[in-house]
C-alpha cells in the first residue's frame, strides 16, 4: 500500500526516478529517509491544537459526505492511515457553491479595510500555529519538517500581501472624447471562484489563490488534492477563527471528477483557478467555455491573475 501511494505521487510529478532504486515491496525506503518527525507525537500535537479536521467545510459548518463515504489520508513514508476524511461529490459541491454565492453579496459589500483586517488576522493565526501546520504537512505530504516550516511562512506571506493589496484596488479615469461625458473604470469582484490545488504545496497553493480572491471580495470553493486535504482543512479552520464569514471559504474533497464537473457546470462559479497538469488544465479550459468562466492556470508556465471584471 505504501509503495502504491508513493508510485502515484511520483507519477504525478513525473519523477519516476525517485523510486527507481526500490524495486521490492519494502515500503518506500527512499521517501522514509526524508521524514523528520515522530508521527504519533505529531498527530497528538495537531489534535491538541484543534486543527485535525476530517469533514468538509460548507457554509461555515463541518459536514460529512452525504452518502457517508470516506477516503484514507496516508503517511507517504510508512503507508499508515493518518485519518479518514469525507469523500464528497457533486451534491456537496453544489451546496458549497450555493453557500459561496449567497455569502458573496455581503462579503463583497464590506469595505476593503474590513476585508484586510480579517485577512491579516488569518495570517497571524497561521503564523501562531506554524509548527502544527508544518507537522501536519510533513505527515500527509512527506516533505521534511524544515521545508514544511518554510512553506507555512511562504504561504502566510500571500495572505499578508493581499491583505494590504485589498486597500489598493484603484479604478481609473479615462479622458473622454465628449466634453459632457466622464469615463470611469470601477473594478468589481467576479463572484464565486473555484480553486483546485495540488498535493505538493498543500498550503501555499491554497493561500496564493484564496488570499487574492478574498481580498477582492470574491468567495471561494476550494478543492484540495485527495492526498493532502488535512492541511487545507486546517487552514480553512483558521480562516473561520479569523472572522472570515461562513460561506466565504468552503472546502470539498474526494471524488475529483464529480467535484470538477460541478464547478464547471455551475453558472454561479465565475472563475476557475488551477495548479496542476496540462492534461487536467485542458479539460478545465474546455469545460469552462460553456458557462464562459474566467480561467487562471499554472501549468506549462502559463500564468494569469485576474479576479476582477471591468
């Protein structure tokens, strides 16, 4: 089981050489070398901090999958099961979208300064729980503790940056061609954003998508990798503690095709932001065409960051 998990993760990165030296079923020896924490003690520390969440987040409530299904989250170094999290699909995603859509109107009407304060508090909470988040990341993702600590700081920096940028969202005045006219450009949030994130940077890839979206007044439905949902859920929990309102950030994980289709087919989702493979990116672009969504992708060095409609 551990070797199968390791092979799936290696294939996801196209890094088959990582496991080339291990042709037996001896449980990911090369990956185990990189673990730098005691798993049992680390999980207890995460639990004590109240950051071990296994349910999805919809409308500010922690909910199980409607059919009761779960998926295992494994330690990639040992193959041990860390937790069983809700395996969600299209129904749960539709409810998360509806929650984000209903919250969009109140969140977007707040002043930039009010949104900035909430984001700043979220940043501060992430930093104050830096060790617990790094431990959780190491356990479910496999990177060394030192690198995990760096990612937490790096991920928090996106929220800090966009907390300040929220107060610098300026419009434009355009010289008119008619003497009795004035041309103004006002930037407005696009609406609900669907964020699909990879397993290799389970915190930073979320904060760099969710941070700017919330700063602009958008609301978000996050679909983290099924390999690393625990870090995403912990980050979302801290967002709620920071005062970001219920429904502004939602997290669904599990059945990736169903979740993806629900995000693409919804007319309430106005933007998709995705980091991952080109193959999946192509599907998301094609699926977004029917409802004319804005699309931001990070694959093949293609980058775009527009969260406003003019």
